[in-house]
C-alpha cells in the first residue's frame, strides 16, 4: 500500500519526483528520460544512481561509460516486465523484441524489490 504521507514528505525534498510501483507498493523513486539526449546520456559518468531510471522509448541499452553494474528490466508499452538482466560496465545489451521501455537501477535492486518477469509496474507522479 502506498504511504501517501511518506510520499508527500519525500517529494518536498526532491523536485519532479515520480515513483515506480508494483501493486501499490512503492519500489523506488524514479527519474524519467524521454528525450533523445536524456536517453543517450542515461547514467553515463554518474558515480551512482538513486532509485531507478526509466528510458522511453527503448528496446536495448548499453553500459559503455557507466561506472557501476546495473539491473535492467525490459518492459512492454504497458510496463509489464518482459526480461530482467544485470549488466556490468562496458557491455552492450541485445534488443528485446517487444520492449518499448527500459528501467535501470543499481545492481541488486531488483532482487531486493522481488522484481521478476511478468510483474505489472506503474509510474506515479
């Protein structure tokens, strides 16, 4: 269940925050990269990533120039998880046929969240 009070208090400290949810459970804060430049930059040259990053549209990602390993979820246009992988730095991922959205998080995050293929995700602002 979403704790609206916790979301309200946290969003006061973070400008433009969105939330990644599964069945009304908040998994992480979420940045959305929908513009071409935002998607290309992704997490390149960042020392870390807080929460998760959503890339839309995207069917594949790479970790060239990324300083840390990433969990990557390939999702369809309805945010149903199609595949989940962990990518080390300096790798090129293969495209997933039906993927339209990719979600990246620090390696190990998906295991903590219990994220798996078939999960229906949601983004809330």
